[in-house]
């Protein structure tokens, strides 16, 4: 695709490329970056989150593991194994799982977020792998394949144009018998056209059903205490 007519990224002032196409900067991202217009996805994700962590504007952060994660481990519905978490944020779920025997790799584009995870894990004497980087870009991970890819509120940050790439990336990191576990923001009215995006059950089915042999989508909550709203818990198996 030729992006010549699209101008330059409002955040880095360089042209768009096939590998890093333009996305619209609006809503929460415009608030964080102070810009509007078209930007590379990678610039947008990096800059908006850098500002959010610097200003401690983290409406998603709960300080607690998500109730679904707590129940999955309590009821032994998931057994310890290797687990990759893209967009791990402050690591509430990553550290909880690592403390229960999972070999966790937490990835986040924000170095401040990853630093928090390292500090917290050290305080709790929990072993965890941490990686600063763009999950959709080039990252180097400690394992080539994982038993689980888990995420909370990460898919909702991706523009529709990058969701297929994301799912392919998730699958490329999963063992043949691996599972994708996700806590995804449910439908909202009016439907947002910038992040955080909203997903109906059908949106999730359309995105995932052709990639996984089994797909279970159940209602859950965001896990943010007083700010609870509809979310989905998604469990998908590769084989
Ligand atoms: C809505 S927050 C959710 C954080 C965490 N999962 C939680 O539940 O608290 C999204 C997280 O994804 C990170 N992020 C956004 N784009 C990313 C990317 N392309 N690669 C890796 N992390 C990314 C952000 O820095 C942020 O920490």
C-alpha cells in the first residue's frame, strides 16, 4: 500500500510505511499526546502510554488481580505452565500468576510499567521475566512458545486494522495445545471509534473463531472495583 498521500506521522514527523501504517490519534490518545491526526501505531502506543504512566493516569489499574484469574487458579482450571502477558501494565495479574508457579513473561511498551513489575516482584520475592517492547513489533522473549497467552484490556487498545496481526502474533507464541485467555471490554453505546475500543460477543467471534478450534466467551467484569462494567472472559484453544 502506498501511504504517500497520507502525509507524515504527527508524533515523529516521518512517513508511513507498510510495516507501520497510519492510525487516527483521537480520544484518550489525543488527550495523552496533545496531538490529533494520523500517527504510526508504534509511536501512538509508545507515546500515549509513556505519558499515562508518567502522570499516573491509569484508569485500568486496579492494584489487584482480576477475579477471573483468581478463580481460575483457585479452582485449578489452569495448571502452572509458561504464560505470556502482552500489555501487562503494573503486573497485578502477572505477579499473582508468577507467585502461583506460572513461568510468566510480562511484556509492556512502557518501561515505567515494567519497572513497577520488577520492583513489585522483587519485593515479593517472585521470579518473573519482563520485556519492554511493542508486542506487535520485534521483541525477544525468553521462550519461543508458551502454554498460555493471557491479557487483560490489551486487545481493546488496538485499532481494528491491527487486530488480525495481533491474533496471528498470539498464535505464533502458543504451543500446539496452548490457550489464549483474555479479559476484553464489552459493548458500549455509543460505540467508541478510538481506544479503548468495545467488543460485542459477535466481534470477538468474528476475530477469533477461524483461528481457534474452541472458543468460549463468558460475561465478566472489568475488575476495577467501583467502576465495574461489562467485560468478556475469552478462553480459546489452539487444538
Ligand atoms: C489498558 S492497559 C492494561 C494494563 C494491564 N493489562 C491491566 O489489566 O492493568 C494496556 C497496557 O498495554 C500496554 N501497551 C499498549 N500498547 C502496547 C504494545 N503495542 N505492546 C506492548 N504493550 C502495550 C500499555 O502500556 C498498558 O500498560
